[in-house]
C-alpha cells in the first residue's frame, strides 16, 4: 500500500511535481522548465520524480527487482492517449503527438504510470477535495487561452471511447443569434466551436479589439461605465449561459466547476443563475456553477489523485475510469 500520491503537471513551458500524503496534504512541490523536446522531456519527468521521492523518503518501484513503490504516479498532459495505440493525440504541444508517452515514462521510471488529459485532472482534483467534493457528477471546465473540460462520475474520470469526453470547447455554440454570425472558424477545422466565442482572448478582443489577449480589468471597466466592456460582458454571459444550458441538458451534472483565467470573473457567478434557466429544459434549474477551490494547483493535484492508495500498482497505464 502506497504512502504518497505523486502528480505531474506536464505543461507547455514547465513540468511540476506534487506529492500528497495519505490525508491529501501537500508535502512537496517543485517545478522545472519543459525542454520542449520529446526525449529530453521524458528524462526531465524521470529526474523530477526520482528527486522528489528521495526528498520525501519514498522507495521507487522497480519491475526487475519486484519491489513495490511507496508512492503512486499520475501525469496530466495537454492532450490524451489514444485507447487503441497509447499514442498522444490532440495536444497543443504538437511535438508530443504520436508518441507513446505513457509507455516511455514507464520504461524510464521502471514503474506503473497513469497519464490523463489535464482538464480531466482538473475535474478530478475539484471532485476529490475541491469545489466539487461531495457531488456524484462533476463537470470541470477550464476557460483560459482555450477551452476544455472533464467529467468525473462517482470519483472516476469519464474518459470516453476516444479519450475526449468533456471536450465542450469543440461543441458548436448553441441557439446561435445574429450577433454570433457568421459562425467563426476554429483551428480544429470546424466552424462555430464554443471555444471561438468563450475563451479569454476572444473576450479581450470583443472588449478592446483584435490583437488583445487578456480580459483582465474588464469588470472594473464595466463598473466605471466603459460601454465596450459592458457590451462584451453582456454578450459573454448570454453565450456562456447557452453553453452551460446545453451541458446541463445532455449531461445534467450535479455541479459545474470553473477553472482557468476566465473563472475569476465574479460577473459569471452573479448573473449566470438568472439567465441559465431559460436554456434548460427542466424547471427549476438548480445546478450550481462555482469557482474552483485549488486554482492553478488543480491540474497537478488531479494527476496525483489518478491512483487510489490502496491499489497495488499493477502495470496498467489505461486512463483512470476505464475497465
């Protein structure tokens, strides 16, 4: 039985490790730059994990000697593992795509590793001991420079057949209005994806114009009477209510937890409950939409929660939640 959960947040520019003890208390956190080169990145994760284990007094599991690790290891990545091949796909760190990242990490560390999409890790963290704790079905949403999501049901990530469950950023914006036309092209090749209406840079552009990337300060500007800020926020909240209404209609989660930079907008939590019911087919609509508890730490915490400490650590790198 393991004594610690280790989580890795494999980001585009940094790699972070977190260690949680049996009570879920953080005992170590470190980060290093991500080299951005595949083979070097695998070794960087290996060295970071081994260094962390030395500092907290863990024993690394080793397949050859048959020793059992006193820590479990989960890794959150941008993208997901294809179930049939184990290769990374849909990663915005394109150099990671088409590589067997999970298998290569297991070979480098000579121990079992679980790899999961970073948005799913966010949802799992908030479901475990965050803003979604105590709810059966948690829909975790990250809205920042892009838009993604993850679903946790009864404490386990719902990955889906292709590992893309919860990717609501690439669902068309529902109930389009004249202000939404023409439907916007998306990098995924489709048009009208919600990400092209609801991510942070889009809100910034609709406030300040093309080329702006951050909506920071928009609420203060709206309070001070800036007409462009008021219009951009009004339009954003209406579109976001439609997106959440669609999610409730097909998933009916017990709670929606928001993460990413846009989740810091107080306007969402103040105004959304008043608009949301008109887009939901049941009445009354009581689904809470709440801000995350763990902030930027949720991804790495969720990676740590990919293992139950009672598990033996059998060599199984399938995403958590699969049979």
